[in-house]
C-alpha cells in the first residue's frame, strides 16, 4: 500500500489526487505482480473500497484519467462508461478484446514489448542452438544477454510460445 501511495500527489480531500508514475492511454498504471499491471484508479478502488465485480468498471466523476482519489471514483457498467465517454466527447478507447486492458507499447509480449531484447528470429536461433546443437542454457544466456531463467522460460514455451510452437513443429516434420 505504501508503494502505491508513494506514486500519488495527494491534494485536498475533494481535489484530484494525481498519479505521478507510469501511464498508459493517460491512465496511471501500477504493477500488481510479476509482469501484471492494472490501472492505478482501479488499484485505488480496491485499496479503499474493495472488490471490483467482473461486470463493473471503475469510472471517474472528475474526468481526470490520472486521478486516484477514491472520492472521485465510482462503479458503473461498460454501458455507463461508454455513455460517459460519449457525453464527454472522448473517442479514444479500447474496444473488443482489449476493452479494459492496458494496450500500450512496452506492455505487450514478444517484439511488442518495449523491453524485449530479442526478436522472433533471435528466439528461433536460440531454440535451434539448444535443441539441435545442444548449446547449454548458460552459454545461450551469455550469447543473448539474458538470464538463465529467461532462457529456460523460452525453451519451456512460457516466453515466446508462438515461436517455440513453430520451431517444435518444424523439427517434428
């Protein structure tokens, strides 16, 4: 909880409390676990009010995406959220399977992750070296500037599963 609030500029009781750390689509984003992110206003709601039902969204009364003041937040439906967006003339929003998810560069997987050290070709070469030539994980970690853990996660398919699947299919032919 301290980690969360250290990233907030708390103002007066009725004023916006602005998120000061990472943002995505204008909303604060907060790490809630290994590689898992949530929007800061949703975390604020859970910390101050409680559970967010699956069929509900956390909406702002203040129309300030960086605000995490629990007094400015309320639960509503996706329909309420869409109506609010239209009433405030905001057209940029995630739809379909991305609705409610962080869709910013750097938060994706594979090459879409802004912190990725490898591309699909590198991963394919790494897997080929491991499975065909028997190169050790520690040697691959040094060669590709990765941790041994991430090399093991690539080999097991936990990272880059799309490439791992293609490589294993091509080797079984």
